[in-house]
C-alpha cells in the first residue's frame, strides 16, 4: 500500500479541486480503481531524462600555405638565321673547249676547277658537261683551311741514287699502289737534306704509268742537274694520287716475248710484242720497261713506243729500245703496256 499511498498522495496533491459533478464522477472512478488494485504492484517506468547533446569543440588547425614558386625566367631559343647559299655559276662545255680554257675564261686555277667538279682526268671533258665555277671566297677559304693529313695509299720502294760523270744526280725508284682501287696522277717527291736536317734541294715527278692498278708498281726517275755536295741523306715520298677514272684508259694489253741483252759495255737492249686481249682497238700504246740490280733497286727505266702504236683486237704490235743502267749489273727486267681506247682518243 506504500506505493499506492504515495501515488494517491501525489495524485491528491496534484489534482485540482473538483468543481462539478463530472469531476466528482471521475474522482470516484479513480478511487475505485485504486481500491481494486490493492494487493498488485504496479511499476511505473519513469520518463528518461534526455541527455544533453555533446558539444564538439572544433580545433582550428593553422595550415601554412606552400610557398609560391617563382618560375625561372624563360629564355627563348634563338631564331635560326638561314644561311643564304649563293647560286653557283655553271658553265656548259662547248666543242673544242679544254679545262685550261674554261679556267682562263673565269680567272680561276685549273686545280680549283678540278676540285670543285671532282675531275680526275682533264682530258675526259664532254661537250655539254656542266662545270661549277668556284668563286674567289670559296677558293680563299679552301686555301686558308688547315688540311688534315691523310696517309697516301702509295708506297715508295727500291730507290737508287746515282751520280753521273757530268755531275748530275739521278734518283730512281718505284711507287706501289697499296690501296684497294686503281690510282692515277701518282706523283713522287724526293728531298735532299744536310746533316742538320735542313732542305738542300727538292724535285718531284709523275710515275711512268698513267694508271696504277691495285698492288701494281711503276717506276719514276728524278734528275738533279747538279749533285749537291752538302746533302747527307734523302727522303722519297708520295705527294699525290687520286682514284683513277678508267673511261679513257685501255689496259687489256699483254707484253709477250720480252728479251734483254747487253749492247756494248754500258747499254742494255730490250724488245718484245704487245698483244691486245681486250674487246676494242687500242691506240697510243706505250711500254714501260724497268731494270733492277741484284739488290732489287731500280737502275734503269724507259717508256717505249711500239711501231705502230696501235694494237687491233686480237692483234699485236712490236717494240724495242735501249736502256742505260745507272749501276748494275742488270739482274732482271719487267715491262708493262698501256694505251687508250680508240673511242676516247679524241677526248
């Protein structure tokens, strides 16, 4: 009854005083319900007290902004200045013109004209051929350019020096093509020096063959009109050589029945035949004869012209001549024939 009492007491205290019959009726009904409930425990669940909503404190984090990147100053690439290439001066070869005449017409050297056009054989000009005429600036720039030394693909061998009774000095030897291509315009130089290495005298000459085939050798002979008395030694070296233009040359020639014998005391006679084994008639035929001593030094050389200087296809022509050896005795002789194609003889 304690709970009821408390409930009744709280109800009694909380309810207002009834003012009419309806209120009395409700009051009587409540009393009846209380009485009827005697002996039964009623548990009243109290209304939960709402918990206060927690307040979240926002912590302000100071964010340091990244430093502003200052871009490097931009330097634009330099604008390329186009190089103005001058229009080359072109000359068209006319009938009867030579390289020398063209060079004289434009006041340039033959060598400059050859270099500008890659001409190795000045005799092979064609009518209608176009030639580039080099200007003075190009020639001067080429002359001032320091060339890179390039080993010459030619070897000088079997050199022999011999003084004559007239006080002359002959230097004989041969050049060997050590390259992998035929060469022409092969030139050899000889320098005489004294004991201090100072140059006493110099001379140069082309070898006897127009074209030097691979591994082929050709003799040369240089004459010093007066033998310098103060030279101590000499130097023999190749000076120039260019790849051969074979268009006008004819080398399908064979030397047959080469013979040699002493003629008198100091002379040596040689003879033989030149056979044409090629497909064309050969003209301007020559035979280069070389004599060697027992040490394999060149002691004589001569260029002989057969009679006639023509070798027809499958035909031959004969030659003979006399050598004057500088030293001796003659241990062996060799001969090589050369000529030109008949179709190129007028070039």
